[in-house]
C-alpha cells in the first residue's frame, strides 16, 4: 500500500487511481467469434480490414446481393403492374407463394453467408478450413482442385443443371453421413448423396450426388454429420435449375 | 480501500483487491449498513430456519464471471464436507434446465409452455475460458439444438416428467442422424407457414423499395402492400388459431426473423457500437419496426423477458421498457453462450450460498468489515487547478456499536452451516435489548436512529473509495457529486430503478397434488402482481417446519413506484408492506388456480389450509394464514431493482471512469458491459472497479465486457 500522508490537503502525494490505457468495451463483432484476450486486444482502429479472405465466400455474398437485387426488381415490377387502383384483387395462388418461398430461402442463405464472411473477417483473413466445389449436369468423374486444400472427385447425376456446394466447417478424416437433402417445401428429397474423405487414391474427397428423376427445381440442403461422434460437420447444398 | 456496500459488486471488488497475487498491497475495509452482507441478494434465516429472501435469484448459465468468483471462493474456503453440507460450489448450485413461460392463447386462455433446454458443454466459470470459440457452425449448431428443443416441447410436451429425448443425461449434440432428419423434417413441414412469413418479409422489402424509388407510384404500392399483408395475416391467423404449438413456433420465428432483419438493416454487424447502437429504442418497438407482429411482441417469450428484468418504468406494467441493444445482447448471451445448464438453481438461500462463503474468505484474507455503518455523504475535496477532482470525506452514521468494541460476528450456525440471520444478534450490541424493544430497523432508510457519526478522511482513513451502494441510494448519498458534475446529475435522473414485491409460500401438499404436472420449473410471463414463480423443493430438507412441508414456492414481480412525496412519509415501508400483503391474498384467490388447479376450492378461492406455518401455533384457515408466510415489499432505496430503459444506458457511469482520481463505482447500475440488473453485471462491475484501482484483472479476462 502506498504510504499515507498525514494530511492529504497539504500533501499532494496521496494515493490515486492509475491512468488506464483502455476504459471502453470493444463492441465489434470480431469479439463474438473468439475468446476475449485472443491475441492483442482490438480497438476500433484495429478492426480487420474489409477484405474478403476466400473467393467462395465473396462469391457467395455477391451472389446473395445479386439475387436479392434481382428479386427486389421483380417485386417492384410486379408492384408497378398494380399501380392502377385495383378494384378487387387477390394474390395469385401460384405466383406469390413461389416468390416468397424463394425470398425466404435467399434471405436465410444470405444471412448464413454474411455470418461466414464476418467469421472470416474476424480471423483477419486467415484461410478457413472447409471447401466448396461446384458441378454442373453430367459432370465427368474427375478430380477437381480446390485452391490449396483437398482434391475432389465428383460423381453427379442429374437431369437438370445442378450447382453443388459442400461446406465443411473443419477438416474431417472419418466417415461422414449425409442427411437427406430437402427443400424448404415439398416432401421429396435427394437421398443418394455421400461424402467420403480419403476414398480416392491420393486422399481425394469423393462427393456423390445422384438426383432422382423429375425432382422439381429448387435448393436442397442436408446436414453432413460425423458418423462416429454424430456432430454436425457442415452441409451439402444442391441447387437444381429449371 | 474503502468499499462502501457489501453486495455482490462491492464484495467482488474486495475479493479481487485482496487476492494473494497483490501480496497485501491493498488494505480493504467493507462498510455495510445494518447487520448483514448481500444487498439485494441478502437472505436470512427466520422461524423454523426458513430461508427468507428478497425475491427470486436465478443464476444463468452464461454468468461466467459470477460463477468463476464462487468457484474460486469455495476452492479457497476448502470446507470439510463432513462438517458442512455446502463444501463445494456444486453443492450450492445445481443445473436447472426446465423453464417455462405462461402463454396466453388468442381466446384468452392461459397455458404453460415448458421447455427443457439442453445441456451444453463445460461448466460456467470454467477457468481459462471465455465460452468456447464461436464459429458460425457453433452458432448454427446451437440454433439447431435449441430449435429442436423447442419443437420437442411442442410435439410431446412435458407431462410431469422430463421428455426422455431431452433428458440432461443425453447429450443432444450426439443425436443420431435419424433424429436429426426427423427434426429437419418437422422444420420442413412448417414450410407452408414459412412461405407466408416470407411473403410478409417480401412485402416489407417492397415497401422499402417504394420509398427508395419515387418513380414507382407509392399509392399503388401501398394499396398492394396492404391487401397482401391483410390477406397473409388472415391466413396465418386461421392456421395458428387452433394450434398452440404452431402459434408459439410462429411467434418465435417472427421474433427471430425480426431480430435478424434488424441486425442487418441497422448495420449492427459493422457498427463499432455493436448492439449498443439501438439502445435508444425499446426492444418491442425495435422488433415491431423490423416486422414483428403485435402478437409476437406480446408473446409469452417477450413478456417473460420484460418480467424477469422488472422492465417497467416506475413499476407501471403499462409502461414496459428495455433498451433493445441490451435485450438482444442478453438474449444472445443467455441462449448461445450458456454452459452446463441454461439456469442454475441455488440449493440454499443466497446468503448461505454466496455471501457467507465470501465473507469467510475475505475475513481470512484480512479484509475488514464495519457493520452498522450507513453512508450519508460522499464529500468532495476542494478543486485544485490542473488536478482531477477527488473524494475528501466519507460520512457515516453509526447505527450501533458492539459490546466492548468487539468485532461483530454476523453469522449464525444452522446445523453446521454458516448463515445470515433475519435479525441482528442483539446480544452483541451495546444497548441491544433496548434497541430490540424499540424495534430498530437497521436496514431501513426511514429508521435514522443512530449512536454516533463517523467521518473518514482521505489520506488518514482511506485513499481510494469504491462506491458500491444500490442505485436507489445514490441520490441520497452523492448529492455533492450530483450537484457539481453534470454526468452524475444525468445519471441520477436517467438511470432509474423500481421497487419489487416477493412472496414465499410453504405448502402441505406437493406441487403435483396441487395440479401442476409439468415438473419442477421456473415460470415467468404470468399476471401481476406475481408474474414469476419458481418451484423450490430443494429447500424443504433445509428448513425445520413443525408441520411437514411438501412444496416451497417463490413468487416475485415489479411493484408500482410510490410518488416522491409519498416516499418521504415515515410509515411508507409499512404501508407498502400492507399493500403487498393484499396483493398476495388477491393473487392466491384469483390467479393461482390457473397454475395449480387443485389449490383452489369449487368457488375458485385459494384453500388456505394448504399453507404450512413455521410455528406450532395454529393459524386460522382463512386469509390470515398469509401472515405465516413470507411477504416482502422491496421499497428500500438500496433494494430497488435497476432498469435498462431505452435511451438511458449512455448515462451510466463506468467503473473505469477516470474523472475522480480516487473514486470508482461498482454495481449493476454502472456501465459495466452488460448493462442490466443481475448478479453477473454486479460481479463484472466489481471486477472493473478492481481493475480501475489495480489494473487487474485484465479487461480481456472479464468475460463479456468486450462483446457486441
């Protein structure tokens, strides 16, 4: 304890609180993605630059914005068509539910991508484990190189053009199971889908997606689960075009 | 170090500053009004050793700082389990995953919605941890697990026993793939509903387009908008009217959608203020402006949020208010960062579990305690040019002195357990028996009788002051600060508090026999005057009633504030106490039957013979039996509950504030990073106050201080 002067009014050396280098909390969202004290503390001036670490996330977010913009334009056009005062009017039972389901799906996907982007930004652009891959209809079985990560073998069968996204949250080595891929509505699903790490020579990842005949266009998503621990490890999404 | 106030915040500061790491650098003395520590958390032992609390204290699984404090405390205490039944923190706190809200259907009928929230890895307060690193996958995984719990409560309910598939023994993370797919199938089956929700979302966005693109005829779009919205809402209402499960799920979905929409729309993800950017708005208003319906904002979930925070300005239930940013922050922390269980229930009174162990450890470390010292004024020193202002004096009234000046021993032994009594030990006090006859109320602001005054002077009696009094006491003891410092003036006028009311019942039948078949639960969101109920069977074995007690129930709620003039009258606390007694009688006769259908007679009136008395004296079988129970009006300034009203959080003063060179503040009313009235905020503020003095603990180690 610092020495206590007998009379503080005459003695300027009375004990005082120290000057503090920081007196405010850090409210940046980078803190939500990591433990306090990880690395040097961040202040507002040190927030990660708004650069995008991976092409896939950037593309995904850009795609999300484009889709939303496109949808808004469509919606505005539809609204404009009703500019003349309607007499009696009711929503078309076919058009609007489809539009709104797409809207909900895009909003959900976009939000998820947004959080992915924020996570990557909070890691200062460090490469994240996980990978994505794309395939189109009747893609041949050939390894596809993802930049600097795993080698892939794609086994895809689909009557329609298909975009496939595999999002694994961390490297996996054990057996994986893929839950049936379902859309936001409808009862049909893609059940013949699998991801096999190390199944191919050289340790390539084998992704199999066999889309059943006459499956309606849409986005089908299923969880990828570690067969041993039953923990979710990511998701597999197939988007069937019209 | 003069720590004024022996509640959670002040004792936390004392704990930190007396830590062995400081090697005795700080000589700490705690100054406390009355005869016991604890502040709003103080409890005592009354007749039949019954525990008498200020109200209901639930510890949440995200209270990392508070649990870390208690775990360190118990570890250092090293009690012998053979001699003391609370030897370890796990004897004191037990996981409590079952919680519920009282849901009101559109037809006005009440029904409970009880959820068994799944256990999460780890234990709160685990050392070297903030919560495990969050990846988006963790966030989504938690969301999925919580949604699954939600769906299970809708599917199967909890009929007097925990749903096996959500039992605490089973780790939901290890759910079999078949169960995951069943869950996803169930979510997908609501696809039709989600479509309508998307419709409304789409309409909201169209509305924004209309504002942004003036070439689109606004009138036409608005008409279009209104027709579609009305049509959609009508269809949702039809779909959910007869299905409570669907309706509840839809209400939650709406709230989640509105929250996500608000986070994106208001740019909270990139705003350096994080959620604080919307603290000027009320939570319900913010949700409404982001698309939540009236039904969703009046849902059981949201009502429970407000009830648990006593978030009603001036105690008026027609004026709910909670800062939106803090509400969202609290929800994120509560639901996504809890460890072990969502809630943890104390197995004894809070005084027994928290403040007795803390007192013992602090005493052992050499911290001094001055009981019966009521702070009257924080006096400022003369302003020196170029110097920061400072506190010169701390003026106290000495309420009582001990016989021969011996140290006051505040604890009593209840069958081997150190506890706080509900009355002082009059025998230790000089003139104690006379004081007892006079009815001295040492904890009452209105009883100003004292045996002397004492003024501490800086440099001689203290160097640095930690003001850890309750927020309601600040205007009475900090007049000089308020009159001379605009920030203190603003804080005193904006940071408001409310009184609360509490009721404890001891019953001669088990809760199941009274008609509640949803398990031992904590329920909120019910009606005033007692909107929150907790079943407390764990206390039965601890108390020694002459009549066998089969159930213990705690109720609490906000209490309407008195007017300024009303509060000055000397019999104010007695009048409010009588008022709460009337509330209790009315509640038991008119509202309790919906929770416990067999606790009321054929006319719907409460069966007073169900109440167990702590004394052998027989009480009447009518309303007078309420006097054998514990009814409490928490109207003392120090007992008032701090609010987080919209537009007020920026007026709070931080423990890290550098304005005064020898003063820091601590309490759940300060700007502590989690600006809501709760134990966790109090402990965080106490740690911050310690940091302000010693730069320990590091700010990065105060879990949740840095958080959006």
